[in-house]
């Protein structure tokens, strides 16, 4: 026997400390031509609000420079890429909410692409 409990959406959409609310802020990753962050590199319209695509091949080293202009802490996590522990933006024992990098230029980190066996 399956019992379904239907809850009115407003139960979860009210703003409070234990509810998500109905307004969400979005942060957008953008690509710039250099470290002055003065000239944004245009992206294809089909990407919508997605950030720049990082392409590489096995054996390439990817170097990413991040600067957070948002009012909340953010970082980047590469999926399908092997990297050393010391290349992580989040330091051991911290979380994205505890990162000391808010509104600062993050240190560059190198990523080595994973070579499948």
C-alpha cells in the first residue's frame, strides 16, 4: 500500500531559516581576455548562463585563474579531471562557505587530465 501526502507548495516556498524560499540568486562564470578583467570574451548564445567551456586533451595542463566578483564564496570543480590535492581551491577541513577567497583572486591551480587505463 502506497500512501501519498500532498503538501501545498507554499509550505516549502516561504522564506525562513528552514525553508528554501522562492527567490534564487544566480552567479555566472565569465571568461576575460586577461587579468585586468576589463574585456569579456563573448560566448555563444546557446550556452545561456553557463560559464566558458574548458577543453583539453589527455596530458594537457589546464591553468585556471579565478576572481570572485560575487557577494558569496564560489569555486570551480572539474569533473572527469585528475588533479593533485594541493590544487584544490578549498583547503582541507573547509567548505565553500568557509573559503577565505571571497572577492579575492584565487591562486592558480594546474589540472592534469586523467589518462584512462
